[in-house]
């Protein structure tokens, strides 16, 4: 911060300064962090609301920073998007996650396919290598495209033109599922959904929050009910995120949601935990 002198920086917030410095420091440290393998992935199970079985997991990246400890994606994904590092970082996440899915399948055998959901940043969507990279990663790991779901936020696809949708269409044609993440926060035109190559809606956590009490907020109930019936009429499955209580899970199940994710089932954790959860689940 500027020191005395009567200029307007005098009132600068020292915490804001510290945040800016950290942001700058984190941004410049990102490329080396990728080289040094400081990123790791936690997996959070996706649970079928009808029978409670574990169907797959979402990959959520973290950074084990040598000074700051474990940083959540909200701290560094925006920085990586800003500098373009999100492309190699996103590719790394995809590769690790797909390999992990392969390992689960090998160890899990007959207990059923465990699918893997991976987040895709808007910058990755416009990167020309997306389709080929994804194909290569799946082939190298020996994983079928239908075991993979790529999550794209609703806001990234609002007003998307055909050029932006083309790679997603190609992936969808190959059998990769595309999920519309954070659905309901982006004010998208619902009729627009038909144009998008998506097969899953991920209802944003804000809707689940309205169902923490029993009975739930009646307006939230109506909205979710409407979204679910619209989604199903368009042949889309509905996943809900942020499920923290059994009451929420039950109401969302009654409303017809297909799959759920949240602390009520499990926090994001190491890959072995998911294997254990799925095994317990399969053996009763
Ligand atoms: P998201 O895709 O909406 O992921 C769900 C977030 O909700 C995760 O936060 C998860 O830990 C959190 N969550 C799960 N269950 C509950 C719950 O019951 N209650 C509450 N309050 N929260 C819950 P996380 O791991 O901090 O990730 C934040 C965001 O960072 C993600 O939001 C996603 O947009 C982004 N992200 C994470 N990994 C990646 C990645 O590999 N690539 C990209 N581009 N973005 C990523
Ligand atoms: Ca997501
Ligand atoms: Ca989400
Ligand atoms: Ca979200």
C-alpha cells in the first residue's frame, strides 16, 4: 500500500492488499505447481436417489500449496482461467480422473459401472484440442466414453453459438454425457435447452438449501418440481447437489430427482473412500 502523502490510497484495506498479493503470488506459482505435482483430486460420490446406490463420482481439484496448505478450487481456478493454465490443468484433471475411473472398474468388477464426472471450464470449451485430447485420454486409459460425464456451467453456455457447441456435440455423439452444472442460476431460456447437447441437469445448491426444513419452502418445491418435469419431458436426468440432510434427500426423491450429491452421503475425499462406499453399497 501507498504510505502517507494524502493520496486516496491511504485508506487502502490492508487485508485487501494481502489478498491481492496472495492472488498475484498464487498466479505466478501456478505453472510450477503443475510441474511439481502439487494438485490432487478428491472424489465425491453421486448417489441414485431411488435405491441409494453409488453410481459415480465428481472429481474436484485441490492444490496442496507448500506455504498455504490445501487450497480449494475457488481460490485458484479463476486465476488459472485468467492465465490460460486451466487448459493443461484441466487436461491433467481429466487424465487423472479417467485413470481413476479405470481403476475403480478393475477393482470393482461386477458391482457395476462407476462413472466419473469432470468439470470443464469455459476456456477449455474454446480450446481446439478438447475433443482430440478427450478421445486420447479415454483410449490411453481404456475407458469407454459413456463412463465419462463432462460438467459445463449453465452460464458458460448461455447464448452459446454453434462453434462453441460443436465440440460438445461431437463428444456427446461419442457417448460422453454432458451435464449442465449450476442449473437454475443462469437465467437461461428454458426452451434453449433443446438446442444444447446435454443429457443431465445439475440443479444448483441454492435450490437444495430451500429444502433444509421440513416442510420445505413451498416456492422452492414448486420450482424444483417444474424443472424436474421439464427436464424429464426433454429426456434429461436431474442431479441435485448440496444435499446435507436426510430430509432434503427424501423431498428431492419425492420430487422425482434422479441422482444426488452432498455431505449427507459423503464429503469429497480420496479415491479409496469412494471404492469403499460403493463396495459397502453393493454388498448391502
Ligand atoms: P461445483 O462443480 O458446483 O462443485 C460442487 C461444490 O460443492 C464442491 O466445492 C463441493 O465440495 C461442494 N459441496 C459438495 N457437497 C456439498 C454440500 O452438501 N454442501 C455444501 N455446502 N457444499 C457441497 P469445491 O470442491 O470447493 O469446488 C468448487 C467449484 O470449483 C466447483 O463447483 C467447480 O465449479 C470448480 N472446480 C472444482 N474442480 C474443478 C476442475 O477440475 N476444473 C474446473 N474447471 N473447475 C473445478
Ligand atoms: Ca460440477
Ligand atoms: Ca455445481
Ligand atoms: Ca455450484
